[in-house]
C-alpha cells in the first residue's frame, strides 16, 4: 500500500467513525438518552476502572474528570478508526467488520447499564452500521482518487467527501448533545416546580458569618459553583411523577414514598457543608449550601430497623451505591432526603429530584444523588460502590482548614495584607484557627460567626508582609478542642490530612 493511499484509508476510517458516532448520539437523544455510545462506553470504563485510576483522574482534572474521560475515549476511538481504515484498504471487509463488531458490542453493553431501556442497544448498533457503510463509501472514493488520469479531480472529491462526512457527524453529535441537555421533559418540570415552604426554616444567616475579604470563598456556595463528583457520565433524567423511594431490608415495615407524598411532608431547611473524600488538603471539592428536605430518621422510624442493623445501603437510579452508618441517619443531625438547594429545586447534576444530605460524612458514604432505594442492612453483609474499591466504610469528615487569600504563588506588595480562608469539621464545628508564617509563632485568627457546627467557617488574620519569599500554613481547632493533625495523608482510603501550606513572594 502506497503512503498516499494509506493516509486516505486512515482518513476514511476516521471520518466514518465520526459520522457513526454522531448518528448514535443523535438517535440516543430521541430513543434512549442514557444509552448514547459515549455514555455506555464511558460508564462501563468508570465502573471497571481501579480506584487508583479514578483518584488520579480527580486529582488531575477535578470536576472536569468526566470531560477528560470523554476526550480520552474520542482520541482512542479515532486512532482505532484510522487503523480500521488501513485494515479495510488492505483486507476487504476487515475494517467494516470491526466497526460493526464495536457497534454490536457497545449495544450489548448498553443493555447491561442500570438505566437501560428496551432500545438501549439501538444507538450503538446504529453507530456501528453507519460507520461501516461510510467506510466502504469513502474507500471507493479513495480508490478513485488514486486512479491514474483522474488524480487531481478525484482527490479533491475524496477530500470533500471526507471532510463533509466528518462535519455531518460532528453536527449530529452537537445537536444530540444539545437536545439531551436543554429540551428534556424533566428539565421543563424542574423549571416549573415551586418548592413548598419549609415547616422548619433554617435560622437566618447572620451578616457576621461573612468576612469582608476579597477573594475569600463565600459562606454559601452558589449552585453553579458547587463541586460535582459522581459516577454518572450522563446526568440521569428522573421524572418526579414516576419517582419512588423504597425502604426495606432489616425492617419491621417496608416503606414506599412517592414524590407527591414527600412534598406533603413537613419539610426542614438546614445549612450543611458537603465534602468529597477525594479532596486534597487545600482543595476545592467542598461546598456549603442551604438544603430543603425531610429528615431521614423520620422515615426510618416508620420502617423500624432491626436492633442488629448498623448500615443503610442507598442506591441511585444510575446504580451507584453508598453505605451509611445507620446511627448517622437516626441521630439528631440534619440528615435529609433533600429536594431543594439554596432556594431552588435541586439542579439536575446535583440529584434532581431527590438526593441524600448527611452532615459529618464524606459524600461517598452518604450523599447519594437521584436516590431511589434505602436498604437497611449491616456492614458485614453488604458492600457499597466505593467501599468495594478499597475506601473505608464509615467516612467521617476530617478536621481541615484552607488558605484562600493570598493564592499560592501570588506576588504581593510589602505592607499591610491579610491571610484568610475557611475551616470545617461538620458535626463537630470549629472553635479556632491558627496561622504560622515561615517558622514564627502560631497566631490565632479571627473567626466569623459559625452558622452551625455542620458548616464551615471563615477566618482571617491581618499580616504585615515583608519583602522576600514566605511560607504560610494554617491549622484548625475543633469544637471539642482537637487540633488539626500535621500528619500528611492522601485522600485514600479515608480522606486527606495535613496542614495547608502555600508559598508567596513579597516585593
């Protein structure tokens, strides 16, 4: 095979697979929104990936980890497509067979996903078929382009067909993505939903809870800025009218709750800080919001758990599971079956219509989004998604503090300045924060008024900055007197620890 023919064959394979993938994404929008080819393959990779791979992805990409995964899948797919084009040019039917096999394999995989419907196979199988057909068509054009006597016109025609095929595929993928993102029934329902007034509103947030420091994290995290870490590559689309929660297992009475029944209950408003266990020391996978929901303990009281039960296994509509200590759902903390966030219905990506919010525990053992099932059981009888991958069972949030101002690596002007940040240990609260500059004495910072023991608190310390390079670190003191440890630990298996330390230059 000549070099020019090889490049044409590879280009034909790439253009064909772009068209096929675009067709699959577009068809998925109308036939099976949760089963687009990229969602099926990406979801399977998320489930199969070892814990270290997921930890690395979150450490590298943070809340963009899913976008990075999709880009990675696309790159690999394009490489495979180019190779399939080369194979088809050399061994007839080999590339076409590969595309068809990939489509059928992804279609079968789609049927195994938690949200699979009757047509879950269709987008992927169609994508494979379209890619196979387009490959044969483009390779015929490639052969014409290499024919003697018609070189220039045929080559231009091949280039036009190849670029046009890829462009149509991209356009279909974009239309499909926009269709799923902006025109679903569930989106319309959410936008029209008016939350009921809480029977027990949260206390007003005092003005003294916020310190006037530019660059300091706000005490309430806007919904658009709230971190998102979960295993759902495609945000589940759950119609509230069909939503149900089942409470079963080691209980005296099984309980089923519908959306209308949940709205009719006396709802409670509470402010709570949530944190991801993957949050590094000084990281931003943490947020504070006003939540509206119904106390889970009241629902469990109806079910009457057995005396020897010690865990509740919650399940999301997308198959994710979390194991929460039963005690954390039945004590006096504000563990909610939440429907509202900062005065709005839950955003789709944060669990609409219903999610769990449990103060004091990392999200991987408590904050199940799109929750549909609560099984009362025991830790020695059931395993959850992340605990099955080596993370600790109970996940209490560690005492931590973070420097927001100044930013790491920032160059400051000498003179009066300020060091500020946030500190947290939901469930226990923070009674103090201390700051050390270089190797100097630890200095007590000023604390803002804490909203409650379940929320983070802002802090600040005036600082007269002198010229030179400086190292700044902070440590928190919990409400029970515990001092934040300086022992450095990674997020796995039970949360990061250590003092947040930054370096700044003063000129």
